[in-house]
């Protein structure tokens, strides 16, 4: 099975992605991560206004068989969360890069995004 | 060392010698001892000096030892109660499928038990008014311990101190402190006023470091808490959780914990279904629906099978130790499922009328007894000017322990609390037993 | 191949579905209690109101949709699903066993005497010096053991320093959770290629911050930790304590004792080793035993005997206090005492002999590969290529309970199998046939199973996504 790794965003080792959206950064998990977790049943996210710290957990994702922390690719304050995931956590399985996004932040260091792994570097890590 | 003959071995290992031989042949071993991989340096070649007894012998032995317990009318309470249990509970709960099965990890093979536990959860939801009840913890004390660590995991709570009544049962207090030691939660007490919470004193103690306020209704002295609502508001004002201790009988007549603002209800649900058993319990744990993913213990949920038939299974299992390990909501694995089954059965047998009638009698009969005791010279009852449930404290001019010992010699067991205070509990004892007790008090006191 | 048609007991049959109690009746009664202020009481109570014959029928039907020990082989790995002798139930129902815990010691000598004897039996069986029966389950016993460990290090002035508990990666989940509940950081050590504790990794993990190593032996793969003496001395040299998880004690009965292996603390799962019923998840009992140097820390109470044969509940000098409000699950302890007394030395020795014989025989007959051995009382087969969960469900169609699945993770698609001493050769043959029949099913057939149970494969994803945990939350209950 081939895994989707779009090259319009950056990745970190723990399989979260980060994508620039007009100065804000949107965060989610990769196709590989959702596939490993299996059927996702619950996503716990911080509230809007909370600060998240780079490389620290910002939430929890729960599948039928496992629970994992979600790690922040970048630090910053949360400007939006994807509330649709509370009712339809399966969106993370179905559209990990689009409808399954998790939160948006106002990054404290916008340049940090470019320091993260590119799609090809991330793909190399998975191989 | 060789394997003993079957007749000397376990009566529950049914192998014939021929079968053992055939199995060893199939394995390619000549003796069972060959199969063991125990390093010789740690092998045990002594005996335990435990003689085997026949079923008849051990039955006789245990019964004759148990006969050494004093035969008394039990008027003891304080967290463990002697309720009448209908015969149907023993007979049906003892069915082997209920008694001997394992936890329902294979739901297709345990739909019946899962449904019974689902019905137990539903019973507690009805009684507490809260959205979620688990399918058991060990007892009231461990449920209180779990409540404290649970409160610390809730996002809306703040603080690190749990406030408990100064009259809290010592076993509950000790257990709570053990649960709180790991996460470093502080346990502090608040004073009581005439047997229930001293709300003013509590208000002075509550601050932003308060994690949880715990109160009981009925309390360990049998008093019903008149200020539950105020306690709930106090907790709410300080981003603390409000945990109420109660039990299914009391909850069938009391205002629901949900109504008074409780976030958590704990207690001993074993007042239903569980006979007096030297303190065994059934940990009741209920909370608000929004906190379900932080809840300790097993939960049964309903969904469908692949043909669309309603089906039950244990759910939200990722909270539990076998999946989440050191980050689990609790370490609990084995719980009190069979006691929960018995409680559900007992409640089904009583129905709403039976539950309310029984609970009403646990208000009326102690009140009548208190009046009768109060009429005796040298006795004043009840000590507290409160409504009581099941039990109450009473004062004597004499030394309380002396009175309790003398009553024990007359065949009645009551608690002596301090120099001049005793406590007595009325559940389902026949009226004649209560009459006899009053008579014994009259004799002992004069 | 011989497959008995034993599955009929729970064959799918529309007559075997059973409505919820609330679907039979829902009655609201008014609540008003003389002398209680209205502000104290609720207005009404709504619950099912049905007559005793219907209650009996309801629960009898529910029992028929539940697989018990006598329904067929029950080889759940790590669970020790033994036959539960009936006579112990009769003893537990004896009125003499039904006593209030606040009776003074003088008035409950019978109970205390049995508790005292059980403490001694358990101490001897594991080579411990003192035992407290207070913890109400295995995990509570672990928690008590961890608290003892903490109190011991605190008394040595090392509480702040010894912050870690080491647990093998393949250990029971409760070990991790109990250590964490006691305030410890959990450090895991991997297994070596033989499935045993990797000594080099253990040495690297041990240090001045080590409080304890928690271990079960035989381990969860069913193989003996052969290096146990060396493990014990490494842990002790580092100043840590060695904790024995009693889940697998059935393999050692009468043949080896944790105390002789160097363990300092042991918990017992009496609902496993000593045949007290599992009750569909509990109650169990988890007594905790220790060596002399830790005896003062045991949970409150322990039972002692005076010279005049009076039995007393005593609080050990530096006791950790309680992990249960009263004295634990007494009726379960009584059953364990009766079981041990019924078996005696020879019976206990025979139990471990036949448990290990049965596991080895079944291992020989099962077609799935078993990567680790020599196996003792249980083995972990690999269903690699199939989904272990589907294998388990399919086995139900052959009238057997499946093994524990997908754990330990060291084995791909694990089938953790513990037949216990109570199965006959015939029953093991039937169980092996069931394993092997399922092994031959293709993916499509597997996904269809089970077909003969009261419900078929359950949608557990839906159950977890939108939890419905009580009848009040079912949207359209049948009227």
C-alpha cells in the first residue's frame, strides 16, 4: 500500500505535519500515522488561546487499540481547533491532510517551520 | 522427585495414568519432571507441611473453626452493613456461567454478563443522576482514592489538596492517603458541625489549591447532609471537584447528586446483593458524561454486530492498564463484577417500590429506636440533631466501651466510639431483635 | 479431524436474545419520607418493576449467553482459568463466615484463625516470611507492594533518590500502572532473543535511582527466567528490591519459590493459582508477602496468634496502612484456604505437574508456530499471517473459549494459551482441533466468524466513538 506524503508541508519524526496557511500554521498527523493507529475513536485537543510548546505533547489521539500523544512541530498559541473531529474522529483516517487537520497556531517562531523535515526527508525516515 | 499418583494428586486434575503416558509420548518426554526448566539452584525439594484433606474433612474443619465466631445480633454499621439478601440472588448469581467466567474481553461469548453489567451501570445512572457509572471498583475506600486522582486529571480542576470530613472512616482515610501519595496530593480535613459538614469552617479552608471536596450523605455516623448543595457551589467557585459519598439505598430517596452539583459519586453499592462479609465491598463510581475518558475501571457499552443486532462490549478500553500501562487512569484489572451482578439482581427484585420502601424504613426504624433509647435514664439519643439513615450515635452516662462489652455479652454488637458515645445501626433486623436490644440496654445501663 | 458439535449451548437463536430490564417495564414511584425535609429528598424514582419469576428468567437467560468454566475449555493465557471447586462456595455461604469487620477480635476468632492459617500457607508456598491478606485484587497487591518499597527506601533516607521501577517490556499492564500510581517513573527493559530479560540491558538500567524490578517467573511468554539468581543479585547490589508478580505461580507450585529465587515482595492472585472463581471479572484477592526485613511495612492488618491461641488483628509497626477500607475480600480468601487445604502438598505439586504437562501437550498438537520455549504452564503461539482477534472469534464456533490475543507484543499476532491442569486429554485434543481448523480458514471465512454465538462480530469502533453506557442513553428503547 502506498502512503500519501504531500510535499506542500513539513513533517517531524513523530509523524505530525505542519503547513503554513497565510502566517498561521495548521497541524495534523500523517497518512502513515493514521494507518498505524487504525480506527481513530477520539482526539483530545487544547483549547483556543492555549500555548503549545515545540516537541511537547499538545493532545492525545486514541484508536480502538492504542493511545498516543500528539507532539507539537512548532510552538505558539492556538488560534483554531478542528471541532468536527469531536463528532467525526474518523476524518483523521479518511483525510489526514485535509478534513482531519487538528489545530492552527500562531507560531512564536515562524522560521522554525522551514527547519522541519521535507516530504522527501520524511519519506526517507519511513523507509 | 517424581509425579505423585493421581489419587494423591489434585482431585481437579482428571488425568488417568494412561492419558498421562500418552501425552508424554506425544511430547517425547519420559516424565513430567523433564518438562520443568527450573534452575536446580532455586528448585524447592522440601514440603509445605500442608496435609491434604477430603472434601468432608475440610468442610467440617472450616465449619467448626467458623463456629468460634460469637453468635450475636449485629447492630454494627459504619461503612459495612448487614442487609437482608433475597434467596434469588444466591441461587441465580451462583450459576456457573456467572460465577466462573472471566472478564468479558471476548464479547461474543459473554453477551449475557455484559448486559447484566450494562443494566447495573444504568441503575446507578438512575440513582445518581450522573451520566456515567463504571461496572465496579473494589469498595468505597478505593473508590474515594480513585476519585481524588481522577479529579486531578480533570481539565477544569485546579489545585492539589483534597478536603475530607474529620469524621471520615479511618479505613477510607488511610486508603485515600495511599492513593494520593504517588501523585503527591495532600489530604486535609474540615470540621463537622453536629455530625455533618461545618459549611462556614469549610468555606474558610477552601482556596484555589483545593482539588476536591468530599462529603458523605449519609455520613459514617448516619447523619444526612443538609448542605450538599452549598458544598457543591463552594467547590465550583474554586475550580474544585465535588465528590459525594453515598449508597444505592440512600440514593433511592435522597435528592440526586446531580441535582446538588456533585461531579463524582462514590460509595459502597454492596449494600445491595452482598451479605455481611467481614468488610467486602462494591466500589460505586459515577461521574458526569463529559469526564468519561478519565474514568477509572471498566465500562460496558452498546453497539451492533455485523447483522445489526444490538450487542454489548467493554469499551473505551484504552483508558485501562492493559493498553495504556503507566498512563492508565487506574491500575485496576480484577474488580468486583460478580458483586455488581448481585447488586443489580437485588435491585431488580426490589423494584422502585421495594427500594423506596426499604430506604424509608432505614429512616423510620432508627428514629423509633432512638426515641426508645432516649427514654431510658442515663441514655441520650440521638447525639446529633439531624435526620439519620440506618444508624445514629447515642450517649451514655457510663463508660461507652463497658456498655458495648456488656451488650455483646447480652448478644448485641454495637460500636463504642469514645468515652461516652456509642453507635447503633438498624437495617432489616426483625422487630423482636430490636425489642431485645432495647431491653438489654435497659439492663446494662441501670 | 474431530470437531465436536459442542457449540450448541450458545447457538444463534432468536429465542436467546433478551430485552433489557427497562424494556420489560419502567415504573415511576413518588418519593416522600415522613420526617425528611423535601429539600433532602428526590421527587420520584423510575426503575423496572418486575416480579420475581421474571427476574429469575431474565438472569437465567443472560447466564445462557455467557461462557463459563464448565461451558468448554477456557485456555486464556495469564488468567489460569481452573475449575472452581463447588464445596468452597458452600463454605462461603456458611452463616459463620458472614460477620461484621468491626466485631472485636474476641468475637470473630473463627475468621481470624482461618486468615492466620492462610497467611502461613501462602508464606510457605512462596518462601516469604510474612503475609497480609488485605489487598482485594492482584493489582491492589502490586500497589501495596510498591508502597512497601517506597516506605522501605524512605526509611533508608533514599525516597528522593530511588525514583524508578524497572519493568520488562512484556510484563502485565498492571505492573506499569501500579508503579506509576505509587509515584514511580517506569523504566522498561527489553527481552533478549530467547524471550528472557536481557541482562546487559538490565545492568544498564539499574542504578542508584532504582527502587525495584518487577518480574513474573515464568514470564509472560511461558518460559522460565533462568538467570533469576543473577538478576536478583544485580538488583540487590544496586540497592533495589525484587518484586514477584504472582500471576504465573501455577507453574511453580511445590517446585520453586520466589523467596528462594531472591524475591523480596510477592503478590498472590488467589483467583488464579488457588482456584477461587473469577466471577466475570472479580472479586479476587491479592495478598502480599514479604521477607523479614520488610515485614513491618505490610498493609494493616496482619493476623497474629497469642500464646493462649487468641488470634488478633495487628497493625505492623511501620505499616503502609490500608488499600481497602476493611480487611479485603474475605469470602474469596476463605475459598482459597479451603482449596489449598483440600489439595495439600501432593495436590499442589500435582497441579503444577499437570498444568505444565497440559500446556506442553497442547503446544505439541497446535499447528501454529510457538517461537519461545521450553514452555511451562502456558505458551504463546503466533497466528502471523492471520489476525489474532479474528482467530479468537472463529474459535468460538468450535465450542471453546479462545486464548488471550495480541499480547505479549514480542510475538506477532500472539495467541497466549494456558490450558491449566483441569483439562483432560480429550478436551485438549478438541481444543487443538479448533486451533488447527481455524488455521486453515482463509481471510474471507475468518471475517465471517463467529456464526454460532448469540451475537456475531461486534462493531467496537462505533462503541468507542459514540459511547452508549446505559439504557438512559439508548435512543429508541423498545416499548
